[in-house]
């Protein structure tokens, strides 16, 4: 069942992203009077398709191969390599008959649609699911420096006032890629201003040990998000929303504190200190022989009751959502640079369909689904704008050169560049899938 949920989320997420990407090309082409012959979600490789119908000049359908989708634009050399349509003189409704600036808009429309979609998803996720945030100005008692924070020189009580010399609004921005990819934090400590440097490879440490081992506003807590009916947690009276603040009287210091402790106490009982509606109570659920008590939880930093959260408005959610979406785009650029510089292995950084499905996870959580889909929308936009023939970015480069030089590339050149690009993309796809199989199924 878990595998089916992963696959369903992957297919739904990619369907949304691909359909809207291709819709961008389609709408731009039709706006300039260019005929679109096909609009397909997934590929109808070798002529096989699950569903299709024709309306006007366009055939709409769903292919059987879920590796993307496409629009077939009249008079354009694309992945179909259909040369027959180029045999005659250009027709007014064809892509090749339009001026370079119109063709350029058609090619960037897909990426533009993904960026807009990413911004909308990031914004609505904040407004609908996140709902509020902790302003950095409210963290009057300063931060808690957990293990990783202490390692880079932060101390309990530090008040972080700027990231790379710029003030910031949300405390959670300190856990963003702006920091973990390397930054200089301005810290107010004992009435003095000091600078603490976050190394540019800190993202690796975060990925290995977890961001909740870095900094927070208070001690770590495990917040109960779900309870399995009939299991020991329910029998002991644990409720959704309870915050587990201590295990066997010891405050929580790491994200994996609870499962590690339960694994050592199989078939026994565990004493938990739970904070509920501002009061601390003790519960002692039995531990199964599998080392579980039947809860799902999130590790968070305990926020002081004196700190006032700020609700997202439509305007602030859109502003922060745009910022978060752009940050996701910048993170992809930074990640690609690290691969080419040798700082990061491609085998570790590149994810194929299996890896993406595992990121979605085996439980259906709409907040998480939209968060990952929004991130993938920005990744898709970035990947498509890369200057590789056969991708939108390759066409954009050729069209930009044409617009500047006023000289059009020959059909033969465009055909050959398309083949080169397709070979590169096929090689990347084979690498990603093979890497997936090796990492997730064999290793």
C-alpha cells in the first residue's frame, strides 16, 4: 500500500506539472496564431495511447509512458523530428513563419508557467497549511544552540539579527538554503555584535544529522500529529497535539531521540513528559515488541508562550511564497554548481522517479504533497531553461542568437542539434533511473 501511495503522489504531481508546462507553450502558440497539432500528457511512444480526442486542429490525449508530455507545434523541429512538415514553404500558421520574438515567447512560456505555478503553490501552502510564522523580532530570549549550532560557534541566548548583512522577518529563514549553503550570521551576544560563519558545505551536515539539530527557540519537542487507533499511545491517553518534552525525565536533544529510546525498551513501558494546553503531565505507554507506541510526530523547537505568532495574510503569503520559490530556484543553481565543481557527487544529488516517489512518502499528506510539488515545479523550470538542445533553454539560446544576428539557423542544423540534445537527455534519464535502482533497490 505504501508503494502505491508513493506512485500515486508521483504521478499526480508530475501530471500537474507537465500538463501546466505544456499548457504554457500551447496558450502562447495559439495567442500568436500558431497551430498546435498535439497536446499530450505523457508520451504516446510508438503510437500507443490511453486516451485521445480531436477538437479543431489539435489532438488531445494521454500517452502510456509517464515520463513527461509534449505539444507538437506546426512548423517546429522538436523531439518528433518530423521533417515532412518542413518540406514545403512556411505557412502562416506555422512556428517557423513567425518572427523570432514570438517564437521566443512560445519557448519560454512553459518555464514561465512552472515558475508561476511554483509561486502559487508555495504561497497557498503558507496560507492554507502553515497559517502563521514566528517573527524573528519575537525571539526575545535568543536562540537555543543545539549540537550543530554549537559546532559553528553559536551559543544559547544569541540573537541573530541578519543573514549576510540583511535583516529577515521569519525565524524559520535561519533554517533555509540561504544559511545552510553558507552564510555569515550577525549575532547580538552580551551587548556586542559578533559574526558567525556557516560553512558552505553545512548543507551536508544538515542532510545527515537533521535541521532540528541546528538551532531553535527552545528545547526540542516531539509534537504528536497522528495516533493509530487501538495502539498503546491511545490506551495511555496520548492525544494529537501533545508535545513530548522529555523521555524518562531527560529532555529531548535530537530528532531520533524517541525511536532510539523505544528500540531499547521493547515490550516494556516508557515514561513520557507531555505538555498539553500549557500543563505538563506524565504518561507511560507500553512499547510493542517492534519498538513502537503507535504515534506519528514532528520534531519542533518549543516556542515560548510569550512569543506571538503572526498570521499569514494573502499579501504576506504571496510575498513570502514568491521569496521561497525563488530561493528553491537559487538552491538548484547552487546544487548544480557544486556537482560541476566536484564538491557534490552526481550519484548523491540526482534523483530519478523512485527517489522522487520516496520523497513524497508513503502516507498521503496534502501539505507535504503540495510542498514537494511546488519545489518540483521550480526544479522543472530550472532544468528546462538549461541551454541544452531539445530543452526549452536550447531553443531560447538559438532564438536569442537569431534575434541579435537576424540570421536564421538552417533546418538541418536545428535537426542535428535536436538529436544531440535528445541523446544527452536520454543519457541523463538512464543515469537517473539506474542510480535510483542502485541506491533504493539494490544497495
